[in-house]
DNA sequence: TTTGCCATGTTATCAGACAAGATACATTTC
DNA sequence: GAAATGTATCTTGTCTGATAACATGGCAAA
């Protein structure tokens, strides 16, 4: 991990005690010297072994928790996570400066959501259909209130993912959501209220097409509707971003 | 005298104060409410604003540091990182113990690769087609040598992703590969060499169907071929795993 | 044996203090 | 006047001691 970019340290880079402890314990865990699910030494033991205060120990453990290497249970102890070496899939926000990059991520979203809609049309039950319908109504209400309904829109898509019964779909869509939602505020940037209303009505019509295909248990139609919706969404992003420039 | 965490909700939420603060600050940063290189409130201000102790504030900041969202400079303050990285998408290996879980991840892979094949059929050029063809030949060679050709198979799929020009496709497929490849060794577990050869010939026939559709610039056929291949793959995994039990 | 209580150990959180580095501003020096 | 310097003050880093919440195992009672 890089230190402060403005700081040139000629020979020695002084790591804080916390950072040293994180480094030490992290390598121990990655090297398998502590095995998955094994309990780490108690805070008191770590304090004594490394001659540091409890603050340092706790901050180090907090860092390791954030890295996903350990989990703690209050009153029980700190334990090595089951999979300490899983390399995650990252999308770096700063890479999404160009329109093209955002469109690429939107295409990844399209890929997943098309399949999600198709599978939802197979797996869906009345309960999930009710959830989707409720989301659609919430979008309607938000639009009537003059809101951009970004959150309700998001929830509708998630409700479809839940209907598949495959938890990875919802998790991945939530992941993409955190990446994309900050970019989606352009939707709220449409100045003319009537234009925005027309825009939202169009989006909602596409939503209903997806919903109806799922309700009709027609996976092919559901995939087609989802594809239409998300390709239109990419196109809208393309044109709006271009105008914004 | 503990502050009542049930003040707002009858059911105590299992999130620790530290975790809540991490969540709050993390979303603030990711949402851009704190901009890169901007200074965060001081520890004292955060203590006052969230009504928590300095321990909680410091552990929360330690977590955010581990996530790469903030950097701290002693005596100066805590700052939003220049490249605040989003929360990554993780698939924990240990969650893939059950057949169902693996099938769920395979479905995620299917979703992406179907779209990848379709987009490759649109974007492909001669250079990329040559890459794919070369991969197919390598699989053939490996199979003739009696090898399971897992690596060459992987490379073929990646070559399709490269043809789309969308780097996120290849990155995501590589990510899923690291998760799934350890599970794929069942392929090598087929004991009868003739059965394995028949299996691999079938797989290779499906590969060629995908390749030809892409070569013919037919996205619909490419998606159908990719879907057929990956659904067959899921089915093969299902049956083989069941036999293994 | 089973159930429930309780002592003990552990993490979570709070509070206060001092050390070390950073920053702005006044002071000194040229 | 400008640059160098000293200093007050702010902020993070670390230490210490205490209380609350939770987990666990043992023991007593049913």
C-alpha cells in the first residue's frame, strides 16, 4: 500500500504501530500460520506480545476486519475468516470518468439483468410478483410527486433479482448500483419538468413490459423487455452525457 | 449507562456503532458528499456529530483506511483518498460448498458470457477471430494429448470477451474463473478415458458453434450458442456432482 | 439428565490524558 | 519588505483505566 504520495521517504518509511501490527498479523494469516476459523490471541495477549496498547490492537483488528481477513464475535474472540485470500472484483470509481467507461459497466449490468429477468420469469411466485408491483407503484408515486424516483427504480430491479432465488444476482446488482448510482444523477439534471416527466413515463412503460413478461412466465419476452429497457437506458445516458458536455 | 440503541427501532440492529459509522462515512464518500482529497471532519467533530467515543471514531477511520477510502496524516487530519475505491464484489470460496451455490455462480457466469458472445459477434474483427480460432486449436491439441484442456478452454472464453472491447467483461470472467476453476477439476475426475474424450468432443462442438456465430456476425445465434453451451455446462456439473456423492 | 443461574473471560464502548506531527501566525532577522 | 524562525494551537497517534454487552463453561437445583 502506497504511503502519502507527496512524501518522499529516503530510506526508512516509518510505519505506525497499528500498521506494523496489521502487516504482521495479515502475513501470519495469509501464510496460514493462523488457520481459517482459528481463534486469534486475545487483545490482552496481543498487547503483551507486541508491547502495544489496546488502542493499537483494536485498530489493527478493525483493519483486518475491513480486509475480510478476520471476524470478531463479542465476548468470544477474533477469528480468522474462512477464506482469507479471496481476491475481490473491483470497479474503481475514478476509472469511470469517461462516458465510454460508464457505458461499459452499464453493459455488464445489462448482461446480468437480462438473464435475471429471464430467470425471474421462470422462478417467480405470487409473493415476488407482489413485491415488483409494489415497487412499480412506488415509482409511480414518486414520479407524481415530481421526484426522479432513482431509489424506487433501483428497488424494482432488485426485486426482480430476488425473484430468481439466486442471491448472487442481487448482490452483484447492488454492487453495480453503488458504482453507477452516483453517475445516474444526470437524470435529475433534466431541467424541463415536462421533459423529465416524459422521460420517466417512458422508463416506467419499459418497467411494466418487463413485469408483465415475468408475470406471464415468459422468459424470452422478459429477456427481450429487459434488453430493450437497458439498451434504451444506455442510449439515454449516451445522449444526456453528450448534451451535458 | 448505555445509550439505548433501541431508541428508534424496537428491534436492536446487530450493527456495532463502529460498523454503523463505517457504513455512514463510507456511503458519504462513495456518494461524493466528501470529494477526493477533501478533509473529513476531525475526530472531535465526528464524536460530537455521531455521539460516539473516540475509540469508535478511530476504529471506523481505521476500517476506511483499510478499504482504501481515506488516508490520514498525523497532525493534519483524515482525507478522502484520491481514488476512493468502491466496495468490491466478493464471492467467498467457502460459500461454494453446496452444489446449489456453485450452480448459482455458474448462472452469473452464463448471464455475462451470453451477452459477451452476442456483443463479440457485433464488435469482432479478423484479429480477434484469429485469437479465438487459435484457442480452439489449442483445445484440440490438448484433447488429443489426453489433457482435460481446462486452461485452453478458459482462454477461449476470455478471447471472446476481449473481442467485445469492453475490458470489464474479461476482468469479471477472470474473477469468476478464479472462483470456479478449483471446482472444475471434476472434469478431470472422469475415470473412463473414452467417456472423457466424448465429453470433451461435445464441449468442443459447442465451442465451435459459438465461434461460427461470432464469425458470421450473428449476435442472436451467438447468444443462443453461448447459452446452450453454458446451460449444458451447468447440467454437466449438476450430474457429475451428483454422481460424485 | 435437564434446566437455569452465575462466575469468568472476552470484545465493545466510553472517558481522559500525553506524545508527535502539522499548520497558521506572530516575531525576529536580514 | 521579505525570508527565516519560533510558538501557540490544532489534529492524529498512542497509552491507560474503567464499564457494558456478550459468550462460555461449570455448578446447583429440579
